[in-house]
C-alpha cells in the first residue's frame, strides 16, 4: 500500500486502482461504485481507542474512511458502522492482507 505525504495510507485509492485494472473481479456488486477516495480516520479502531478496548484486526470503511475493528474483535466496530450507516464496502487495514468485502452481498474478493 502506498503512503501519501501526510503518512496516511491511501487505502481507497489503491483499492480503486485494483478494481479499475480488474485485480479485484467485483462484477455483480454495484456497491463498488460508492467507494470514495478516503484516508483511514485513525491508526487504530476509533471507538476502541475511546474506551480503551483492544481489537484484533483493523478494517477501513471505503465510503467515509472510518476505521473499525473486525468480526474477531470483541466490539466488531466495523460491522457496527455498517449497521448504523449502511456503508457496505470495507477493506482490510492490515499490511499483510489484501482483500475487499461487501457486507450487503456478504461477498469478498481477493486479488486475481
Ligand atoms: Zn455489494
Ligand atoms: Zn473497535
Ligand atoms: Zn463509513
């Protein structure tokens, strides 16, 4: 993943590039059109940081950039954010993971 001048990783930009060059075969999911060029809102789970909780893995909302914790984490803040806002596209914010997920379709994509 690339970093911009501010040091924030341009997660969404990287994902959009991969959708546009067909690295992710997202046919059948119209939600990819909603993806915005966002930067992660936080370097940790925003909600867990407020309460002092821990998380397992980080996810970034591709509609607004909200950073939340995964379904293996106690608080599942990334999914809670989807339930609250309907923002359905997320990407992993783990350096060793490269995939895209749509909550509405319950579908994920790995690079081809
Ligand atoms: Zn979808
Ligand atoms: Zn959390
Ligand atoms: Zn969002």
